[in-house]
C-alpha cells in the first residue's frame, strides 16, 4: 500500500513506517501541505492519507478538500491531539474517515486504512496491495510477532 503522511513531527513517520514495513507498505512523508498536494497531483495511486490538524500553521482541511477535487476515494485519518467536538464534526463533514488522537497505536491507524479499503474495494484488492515478493516468504506468524516486539521495545525506549 502507498500511504501519505503529512505531519510536522518526524517521530510520527518513524513509528508508522515501522508498522507499515511489516506489510510491505510505503509511507511517503511530507512536513507541509504544499508538497503533499504536488505529490497527489502526480501520484493518484495512493491508498490512504494520514494528516495532522494543522501542518506548519496550514489547516489540513485544505489538503482534504484538494483530494476531493482530484476525486480520490481514499481513507483520510486525522491523527492529532487536542481535538474539540466541533473540530471532529467539521472534519467528519469534510470527509475524514477516522479521527485518532495522539498518543496513538500505529496498528489502529493501519487497521483503519485497511478496513476502509476492504469495504470500498474488496478483500482481494487489499491482499493484492499488501502482497510483495519481499514479504511473501517471511510472513510467518512468528516473524510478524517478533517484528512487533522490536517495534514496541523501541517505542518504550523513546517514552521511557
């Protein structure tokens, strides 16, 4: 899967990227809305968008609206902290699929994207997007669990 992350915080990218790599997914990271818009203009084969409420003082609604103009039907996850009920309503009306508050579980973010795609495009499409030559041979349950343990150890070190 191809997922775009727009957030000022590089650590958010690092955490999400660790989990994305388990499924062979790629996260394209931008720390400003302008560059993300340029990316979407050239790359419409994207499976999801994860965005902060404001990125360098630019409201993320600008990018969410732009994606609608491009007629891209992709899940949009607002990943933020300190979101009011009014803001939640605004973003839902704008078309945001899910609002997840920071601190967050990266698995929740990836699961929300996969669930949306599965509902809209079917399970076969999801399997096709997650399947790569690299992870075909290494997707044993034991290997996946070991990777999760490594990720969570890193997360605990950063917060501890």
